[in-house]
C-alpha cells in the first residue's frame, strides 16, 4: 500500500520503494553496519548487497492509517556490539524517515543475517 497525505494543494502519495531506498541509504551510514543482506529462502544463503540494490534487504509496510513498519536484513561488522549498532540504526532511521516522509514510523524489525570482518 502506498502512503498518502492530503494537503491544501492536493494529495501526496509516497511509494514504499522510495521509503525503502531512503531508509537503506540511512542504514548503511550507521556505525557497525557492513551492508544490507539478501536472503535466499530456498537455499538459506545470505549475500551482501551492493549499494545500488539496497531495497532488497528492506521490507516496508505502510498501514491504512499511514504508519510505517520497516524490516531490515543487515550484516554487521565483526567486533562491534550488536545492541549498540541496532539502537543506533533504530534511532537514526526512525528520525530521518519520519522527517523525510512526514509519516510516523510504527515499528522497526532488525534481522542480523551475518557478521563480516572489515579490513
């Protein structure tokens, strides 16, 4: 479902893919995150996504009352605190996506799909 807001000049409609792309760009800037992950359900394989395909590691749901729910599949850096990384990710994404879209973020689920050593 697309998010839409009514203004004095008309209706603004935001696609979930736009929100996913923006949230992905915010997420990869966070400390301790190596990148987004794509999970192959059939084989159970996880692979690191390139910067141009960040939206595949993010699930966006927009409710009927224009609330955003996000699901991130991420790969974290080896040796960092997972709770610190996820707290940072949640606070940054929530603030920036709400500011960007004008819609409240209701829930953020984070799935750690792997750990990578950074050179």
